[in-house]
């Protein structure tokens, strides 16, 4: 047995009676401070970012550009990584194959294949992905492979 397992028995505490005169220790302003909204009944807590009446930080910083609500986020795979991780005997390179080779995290998310570092690429296979860079298309087709764009 250790000391962290011991529970302290709390005595029945009475709630503090506030507003019972200045001699009670919690009188006059009843622990609410002097004037202002904090002293009034029905006071609401201010919203997140409230700066005591000053201009809030998120209103001070400039707003630039536009964030689309349904932005397409692609998982990027380079041909050099495919050449290292996938065997020469592979006939198809799909998101499932890339996931098993640990080149992407999610099979259901969209995949884009880029040509970075693929000067000596020689894998003859059918590549199935959502998007290809122009140079990646050229390299795959020059190596004797085929390209299929997935419609998701």
C-alpha cells in the first residue's frame, strides 16, 4: 500500500454565506469586486478572445486570401520512392500497393505521383492514381508502363 491510495475523509462543509455585512469577511461586494459587469447579476462570460473591451487579436490580424471549403488534399508519392520500395515483378501500382509499401497512409485518400529523383526509372507496370505530374507521365510511359487516372 502506498500513500497515493489513501483517501482523505472530508468533513461536511457548510457553504460560505456571502453578503452578510462587512464583518463577515465576505460582505459588501460578496467577493465580486467593485463596479462593472462582473458585479451585476446575470453577467455572461465573454466570448473566447475577449480582451476587456479592446480590439480582440483575431480582429487585429490581417485577413488575406481564400480557403476553399472542400479543398483536394493529395498524398504525394515520388517515382524514386516507388522504385526503391516496390519490386520489379509488380504489374500494378495502386493505392493499396502503395499503402502496403508504406508510401501512403490512407488508401481511400487521393494520391498524386510526382517524378522527383526518377532519372533511372524502369518499372513496367500499370499505375493507378488520382493525379500524375506531366514529367511523371513521360517517365512512366518511356519505361513501358501505362497510366490510369482513378475517378473518385
